C-alpha cells in the first residue's frame, strides 16, 4: 500500500468531547444495538446563533427557518423551538411535528409538494405557505373559502431567474413558478385578496454558485418592487437554503484525493475505489471524461460565512450595491431555510464491526458492519470522509501493522450495500467488536434514506449532552429542553 489517502473529518468541540468518551459510546451501542445515531441538541442552538450574527452584522431582520427534512429528530426540533428560530416544513407530518414541538404559527413556513390536508392544516394553524404554482394558490384560496378559514399568508415561490447583461441562468427546478409568470401570479393574488395575504416571494436554487444565488435574489427584489407598484405590500424575501458545510479538516487531503482519483481513473495508479468506480469520471481512450459527482467535502466558505458572502455580493442590475444594503434600504425581511448547515456538527452514527477479512486482491481488507448503507447515507449524498475507530472494550494497544486500506460493506444481502465505494484508509486494522463512528451525519445522512429492508432495524436515535464532567442521554423522542439533567446516565 502506498501513502494512505486520509480524509479526516472536521470535528467541533462537542463531537471531539463525545469521541473522547468511548465507554459512553460503547454503552449506547451495547444498550440500543448497532447502528445508533447520537444527537447533540445544544449544537443546533449554537449554529443558529452564528447565522443570527450575520443578520446583526448587516443590520437585517428576518427569520432563520430550519429545513426540517434534513433530520427527523424530535430533540433537535424541540431544542430549536426554545430559541427564536423558525422551522420550514415540507409535509403534513413535519407540520404536525413542528406544532407538537412548540413552534407557533408565525415561526413556521410550509414548503414542498402539498396535498389538500397539508394545505388545510397550514391555513387552519395560520402558518405561512410558500406556494409553488398558480394552481396551488387557487387550491389554497378555495380551501380557505370553503372552510371559512382566516386569510392565509403566502410567499410566491419563483424559479427560472436570468441576469441582465452577462447571461447567467439559474438551473431548472421542478419547484416554483417561472419568474416570467410573475404577472399572472400577482393577478391571482389580487383576485384572491379576500383569502390570501401576500407577504413576499421566495426561491431555492440548488447550487453552490454565489453568482446564481445572487441573480435569484436580485430578481426577487425587482419582483417585490413590481408588487409595490401594484399596491401590494410584501415585506419579505425567502432565499431558501443551500449554504453547505465543511466536512473535512484538511483542504490538502481533499485536493490530493481528488487528484489521485483522477489518476486512478486514467490508469496511472492503482484503483482507489471498489471495482474502479469513478464517481462520475471515466477514461475514454486515455482522455478523462465526465464530471466528478461528489459533494465538495472541503469548503472554505460554508454555512453562515456563505450567507455573509452572498449578502455582500454586488447587485449587478441595481447599481452594483451590496444585496444586504438593498434589503435594508427597502426594509425587507430576509428569511433563510438552512438544513444541512444548521445541523452541522450535531451528531454522529455508530456502527459495530462484525467481520474483517482479507480481500484476496490488492491487500485491502473487507470490513462488514452492523449497518446498512441507507442508515448512514454518505455515499448517497457524495460525501467522502473517514470514520473514527473506537476500539472494543478491553482491546490492547495495536501496533506493527500500521495504516490499512479497507472496503466498508453493510449488512444487507446485496452487492450494492456498500457504506462507501471509496477505499477507506484507517490508522490500524479494525477488529470485530470495534465501533466505527461516522461523524457529522445529522444533515440528511441519518434518516433521510432509512429503510427496514430485509427486516433489519433502522438506527435508534438518542440525544446526548454534557452535565458537568460526564455525558448524559435520553431517547430522542423523550428529550425536552426542560430536562437537561433528567435523562439516563
């Protein structure tokens, strides 16, 4: 084996402290089985404060709505309800969960595909509805009339933005109405004036490009001005999420890995993945083709820093002034919907090593875990980072062998059940009974793709917090912000 290609995870203070309590983690896995998800609710409150600090820096008002779809945790939602944050719900079940967790109506925005029951409860509870289309607006207005509900607060969700001057188009989306249909939407708002109240416009652009997001925000500011010219009084723009997080501790490791992966695809070095998988790259007669289909696991600018850069971005079509300045001058509220970024460093997933055996080819080890790929969907989201090895209780010091390359397989009877296709380098050979801790999995990787395939259980979820010098825990569904010393020890 050549020099190991480590991808060491970024670890915040809370997850560092958690990993320094191996007996506590082994106790959780022993009591609840493998896999088990460990949530640290206090981290989400700290992440919220970082986003709020950007608002204060730019003297802006508005709401930070947590995109609930990123994680189903009751503990995270209830801890957030004890702050000033809001929640973005994208289903009837999420809306019911938010209301039960303690969120009041003016701290909830309903997004995503909506059935009549979802629309009815949103209108009945008085939450803001982000409407995707003219048809959805008509449906909502009809429900309000039929059931004699209060006027519904709505945001018009837009898409298909285009910059003036240099041509910059936002990528197509199945969500939102094309901005060119704004007049028709506003006519419908006026027609339904007895049933809906326009509070603003919204968008979500699925990209990491600051330029595309700035183009969308500029366009929304122009639409808000159009609303005011028609006598409407919108007061907010909701720019969605997509602020991202930084998964890796070392940018150099990420750059070296992606460079070496390119070399492996071109046959210039041994493979770095199971069966030569290229993550979207391919070799066509010695020429590299395709696009690397991985999340940029090391991001120098992510989360609240990304929001700050967006707000300082000059508005090309509006005299080149910063977007934050334009929002402030017009007294518009800025709403955001971070999901992954708000649960950064909020948890980890533990899995027990069941079997370690030689592959018989190339020297890499095959490691089978008590875990399905869907239980920790890093591969599904293109996130590459190393797990942390927690030796089994009573394991002695392991020396001599040094770093090893391993392939991590799940517990399903499927060839495709691979925790990651990447050859993972560990500092030493793992052994049955060890735990592997996959850190920073709270954003979409814990339960967004979970299943009970082959009658195998999904991961149990617990909330953990520090009480003095020790860690305490409760089942996720039993955690409430009022009981920080009332969990199990």
